C-alpha cells in the first residue's frame, strides 16, 4: 500500500475515533475538555 493511502486511512481513522468519542461524551451529557483540541488537530492534518 502506498504511503499516501496509509496516511489517508490513518487520518480517516483518527477522525472517526474523535467523532465517536465526541458523540459518546454528548450522549453522557459531560463534554470533556480534550475534544476540541483533538478536532483542531485532525481537521488541518486532513489537508496536507
């Protein structure tokens, strides 16, 4: 598998994990402070 494809799959996996954790936190009614910085890291990284 090419390095570009591995990078894309990794970024998609991180984004899905962050979204999943964020939805769980919202369902629990207690947002954790770590989610916003994580989202801020994932979004710019998706545009190399």
